[in-house]
């Protein structure tokens, strides 16, 4: 085969690349000759992926429950990757920010639309039986979702509504962490004490959450928006993308969980507790928590109606 000018140019560039690393290009070419062809199943570790479902019972629908939650965590990873990309090269420009927030919204929309896998996709009687084998584990213990919140806005926006009037300027991350809204969602209904679910979660992740909150204090999505030029901050497309992210994460996503909880746990006249003992009736409705990442992008009327009369 004749070596074209284009091929020779590429070989020269490869040689320069490996020379800069103190390596010999010919050795790498020999390695390519001996390497096996890449396969789809090896590339995505398919056999390992399909082996990661380990039900605790013999009820078939438990596998649906496991797989859906694993898919959710993979989407959360994509969301965090999209947000982190904004901070790799200093202050993001308008084009990059719109692209990355758009990705975040597509990931969230996929999650929200797929929640029927949980709402409609499992046999209620099976779920109510196998769930008792999962105690005290709970979807509440998703660390990646808490990181998405931390990466999206300033920490005072995540403080429990009853504590927000106590927040002051320059309050420490450690102090704010103690009064984050989600902690109220894992307290015992009768005593108000922390559930085992919450104690496990805090023991494993509190130090990590505080470290990440410090890291994102000046580079979360809200700060990235505020660091744009005044003209860029008025960009209608970006404003709409940020509003969509706010609505997806803080209204539609928790409401999806609430719909699922009502279907499976609101067994009138008795209301069944969640596996982690979480106070889901008060915790899940977004109108109660009123978590809003970007309050400056909503009208007073929209803020007053937050989480009410939502259509899917």
C-alpha cells in the first residue's frame, strides 16, 4: 500500500507525540499489531453490568426495582459530569453554559418520563412484600442527587424552609449543612429523631458533602450564571434552560417520587411507612420544601405557586 502524504503527516505527528513522552512510536505500533479487536461487550463491561442485580427475595419485580434505581444513578452521574464540565476551563462562556445545562435537562427529562417503570411497572402486592427485605435502605440515600443540588445552587437555597430566616451572610458550610432541608425527610414520624437511614447516610457521606459544598461554593451553576456578562445573563434561551433545570429537579422529579409513594404506600385507610421510615407525605411534595435553585429567574407569582397544580 502506498503511503500518502496524509498518512505520512499523521505518522510524523504520532512520532512527535510519543517522543514528547520519552517513548518510542515503533513500540506502540507493535502493540497495536498484537492487540485484540475491541468488542462491544468488553467495552461497556456488559457481563459485569448484567451481574450487578442481586435481589434479596424471589419476587421477580424486585429486579425491576433494582435496575431502575441503577439506571437512575447512571443518569445522575451524567448530570454531575455535565455540570463539572462547566468549571474545567475557568468561567464558562454563554455557549458552553447553554450546551451543558441543556444536557442536564435532557438527562432529567429522561428520568422523569421513565418513572412510570416504577409507578406502573411493578405489581403492588409484590412490592409491598419484597420492600420489607430492604430495611433500612432507601432511595433517600442517593448521594449523587445531593451532590446535584450542591452543584446547582448556593447552599442557603437548600436550607430547610423553617430555618431560612436564620441564615446569615458568611455562615459556615458546616453550620448550613446541619440545617439542610432533606434531613427532615428522614426523621421518625412519632419522635422526630433521626432514622437509622439518615444516621447511616450521614456517617458515610457527611464529610464528603461538606468538602464538595466548599468546592462548589463559588462555582456552582448559580454562581456560573452570575459570573456571566450582564448581556449574557439576559439571554432568554439560557434563562429558560436554567428555569427548566430548576423545575425538573425541584418539582417534577420529587413529584414523580410522590406519585409512586401514593400508589404503593397510601393503602387507605392506613398509610404505610417508607422503608427508611422517611416522612414521605410531608417531605416529597415540592410545595412543602420550596427548594428553588434560581429564585431570581422566577416571578413572585411563580414562586408563590411553586409545586402547585403541576401537570406531567
